[in-house]
C-alpha cells in the first residue's frame, strides 16, 4: 500500500504534535520547523514503526532535509 504525501504529512503532524498550527508542505525544511528537535524526531521514528511498519534510525532522519525526503524513506 502506497501512502500519499498528504497522508504522510497528516501522520507527521500528529507524531510531532506541534503546540501551534504549522503549515507543512512536501518542500518544508525540517530545520525550519519551530519544534523540530530530538523529541519530535523520536515521534517520527515511532510513527514510521507503528503506522508504516518501517524501521528508521536517527541517521536516516539526519539524511533528510525536507518532508518529501522523509516520505521517500517509506519506499
């Protein structure tokens, strides 16, 4: 089953749980997100495992600079 980028962004927003609404697009730079920190990264790692059955590491996250690149880790 392929997950669309829109579905992925919805899951990402839930996993990171921003305190204030943040607009996220496929081109959004992770480093520009106001609450992108180690706790947010851990939430994304858990999201990949629980929602998508895919194991990723901190190094995988470090290799990504945009939401689209994170989405590509599902392939």
